[in-house]
């Protein structure tokens, strides 16, 4: 008989993980202490936007139960504690929610239940929560906004923090993990907690390298997009490496790990100079659009109108945490802006001169310049000629190269993107 | 990054410029006068901040709701040694004593990019101040003294300032122009390969006006964000001259250094501010 799996904390991570577990054929108890949140979920009104998520909730309704009663967790063989851990502006984690939720789970779980910390926590956290007679594990989550369901259904591996990695995993836990058909990597708690951070640091290193060299490309006549394929064919770098230039690091999770490494380094006297350089580079690149706008538009045109497509911090998500688009708009208050995002309302920008628009082309209508600040897939399907037909001046800033540079330039648009001179 | 203490810009009741006879001070008087801001300009002939009791005399001229712009300093052409630095610090001591007594609504301290030294080529306000001479050290110390004042304090760090009425003759547009007029020749260090950022004096004054009207506080570099080689500056001066000008290179004595300002913070603070292009600025200077 398949074990019953519990997920405590019905924000992004817990909800996606729970729904994905039901898709694997397990009965799943989704618990959150907030009755209002549970009420919404019970009516299939989801607080997050992720591809496939709504469909899977409907498909697996018979295996999913949503509850605000801790006692309902007593039926679970494995309970994941998975609330999103909020961060402040400096990337520091607020562990208050997970601390409180863990207490609830410890009280409600059966003595033989396996409790697994799934949230992103700093090294040392899980060992600090260990209690005599309790089966406590930490599991690295690899949620990617916009690909969360896919990542939960088809993980590359499971990194498991254990009190004693030489001991076999409890049977229900192993059964659930093996249903995903990926390697299991047990290790001590601290290694697993740091493994999560290590993964993110490697990603940040790649992105920072890409951003640093893409900026140089913009000055010396090179084209970063021509260089990337050469790097991906290098086995030491690899085809899946993060080499797309972007507007700095956003979303909150990578920033959290950067802050955590700096905090530990400061406390323990290790060198984090390179990490601080990544942070500085991220902040610098985040403002590419502002600098380019100033150079090409704001310093030349009186009372310009700026069309902005995209408010979310990346495509396929409702999240605006550290969104480059909102950061840009916060510095454009003297100017008229026309805004469109497929999911995020224009009010999220809190801009005093904003005009909310119902479509991409409506946003372009009468604007002097178009800035594509989130790489939503649907933006890539826009007709450059139609864009050009709506803009007063044929200026297009497309940092993520959502549109084809050649097609845009062929229609007479002046096209600027990351990694190549405009 | 700077913060604006006034969400809606407005003119202050009065601006007091300390060091009003200097190159930038005079531009500030013109700027504030042109927009109808009451302005009191004080120079060393009015109050010698190096003299005994200067703080008391200055306090008597100030009002608690004044916006005070502090530019008075002995510049490097008056000396680069310890004695000059000590006199500059003593002036600042008197100045701060005056503000402690009279109060003010807003203080703008004009520092210098000399606080950065020549280490990093790319400079932002987050770049660590690491002055390499006593002049830069003096300004950094005076910045810290200014921050003791009980009012919003803005530190401006102008880079190379040029324009009509420059009382100095530092290497760059002003010296090149005078040399072109006097000798028909501009002499470069080496081939003039170094890049620097040159800001027009009236732009400095216009930016200061913006900061005063928003009661801005923090640290802000005053630079255009565009760096140009001295060779190019010489060419611009030569093209603006009314007579043929020869540009002469010399054997390089010191290594080439560069300086680029990332002015993103300035763009965020004053998104619609526009700097004059270097060519336009040089062409517009007549003395």
C-alpha cells in the first residue's frame, strides 16, 4: 500500500509539491493553519500561477485533501514541511513561519511518521530541530518559478539531509522518493543544506559571468549570443549552463543564498569577496534598461511615453519579487508609461502616470519606445511591423531578446538587447 | 543612493553659498538667482573661516531654515601639503560650529572625486573612498564632519568641472582652451590616452538646484557618465577655436589610467536631468 504524504504550508512550494505528489498516485493531505487559504484551495482557487498546476489539481482531486486541522496530519506516513520562507530586502530569511509550522507538525504527526523539511533553510537549521525519537530529514527543493510542476514531477536527483546518512531511509519515505525514478543522495544535514546553496552559487556564477561578458560585448562589437553556443559545447561548461544574460538576479531565492553565504563568511571569517562581487554585478545589470532608456530616450525626448511589457520577475509566474520591471518603473515616475503583463495587474507598479493596457499593441500605441521587461513567450509572437506601426519613434529595448533582432531591424525598429551593441 | 526629503520639489526660503566667489560658487549664485531663490553668497572677504571667531560671525549670518551650500576650501593650487589640509579642516570646524549654533534646514557639502583615489576605473557612490593624497583625505574628513550636522546632509562629489570663469588651470578643457588661445597649441601628457569624465559647471549648478529643491540627502557623484580621452578633449577644443591649434604629444611619464562614472544613482534620483554634451559645452565657453 502506498504511503500517505502530507504537505504543511500551502504557499508556492508546498502547494506545487503536494499536487505533484498526487499526480504520482499518492494520497496527499495538504495542510495550512490558515483556514481562509484552505478555503480558497478547496474551491480550486490557487494563489500561484504555474504551468499545469490547475489541470493537475482538477485531475487528482480524489487524492488531494485540503485541511486547516493539524489532526488530519495523523494519517500521514511522511510529512513535508514546506512553507515559502520570506526574505527581506537584503535577502535575509524570516524563519518564523517554518519554526511555527514545524512545532504544529511535531505535535500532530504520528510517532512513526517521517518529517521532512523541504523549505530553503540555512545550514544548521535541521539539526537544531532534531528531537529524540523523531524521524527528521531535510530535502533539497529545486523549485524554479514557471517550471515548478515539471521540476517536482521529474527531479534530477534527491538530495537528502540525514541525522545519520549511513542508516537506511524509512520505508514509506523511500517508497515515495523512488516513485520519481531519480538518484537518491543521502548525506549529513549540513551537507544537504549547503548543497542547495552550492547549486545556486554555481548558477549565480554562470549568470554573473554571462552578464559581465555580455556587457563587454555591448562595447566592443562582439555578440554574446554567438559566443554562447561555443561555451555550451564545452564539456566543462555544458549545454544546460546558465549563460543567458539577464537583468540581474531576481525572485528572492538566489538572493537569499547569496546573503546566507555572506552572513556565514562574515561570522566564520571565510572569504566571500566573489559573492559580493556577484551581488554588485547583479545590481549593476538590473539597471541596464534604465541606462539605455536614458541614453536613447530620456536625454533626448521631451515628455516621452514609455511602453513596458511585463511586470512579473520572469515569465510564467505571478511573482514580482525583485522584479527588474518594477525596479525600472520605480525610477520613471516623471514620465508617462503604458503597461501590460499577461498576469500581473498594472497597479503592481504603483506608478503615478501609468496607463494600464489590455494588450501588447495597446501598450505600444502612441509610445515613443517599447521596453520588454519580462520574457513572456507570447511577447515573442508579436509582429515587429505591428509594433513599429504603433510606436511614435521606432525604439525597442528587448533585454532578453524575446523578439528576433533581425526581424525587428528589418522593419526599421532601432533594437537594443543585452550582449550586443545596439 | 540619495533620498529626497521633500516628495514634491519646492524652492527653499533662502540659500547660503559659502565660497561664493569660486568657480562653482559663482555658477550656483547665477543658477539660484535665475529661478528666484533668495541667495546669500559669502566668501573669504566676508568671513575668513580661517580666522578666530569665524564660526560665531558666520552663525550670526545664518537662519535656522537656510539651505547651506559649503564649497569654501583651499584648492590644490594653493598647496597640497599638511598645512593646507589642516587649514581646510580648521575652516570646516568653524563652519560646523556655526551650523551647530544657528542650525539649518539642509546642508550640501561639495566634496571631490579625489576621495576615490585612482584605484578603480569604474566608480559609483558605493566605491570605497580611498584617497591617495592629503587633498582627498581632507575632503573625506570634511564629509564626515558635515554628517555630524543635525539636518539632512547631501555630499556632492564632482568630477572634473569645466566652463567659463574657472579660477584654476588643471589639465583638461579649461587649460587646453587657454593654451589654444594663447599659444595655438595644446600639449598632452603622452598621447592623451587617459579617459576622464568632464562636467560643465552650469550642469553642476543645475543639479545642485534640483537637490536643494528636493532636500536630498546622501552621497552623489556629479559626473555625466560619459568618459572621453584627453586627446578627444583637445580635438574638441581645437575645433572650437578661432585659430588653428596644434595638438602636441609628449613622452609618457606615468602609466595610463582611466575613470568611468556609473551614474545610475543620479539617473534614479533625477530621471529627467540632462547633461550638456562635452562638444557643446566646450564650444559654448567664451572668456
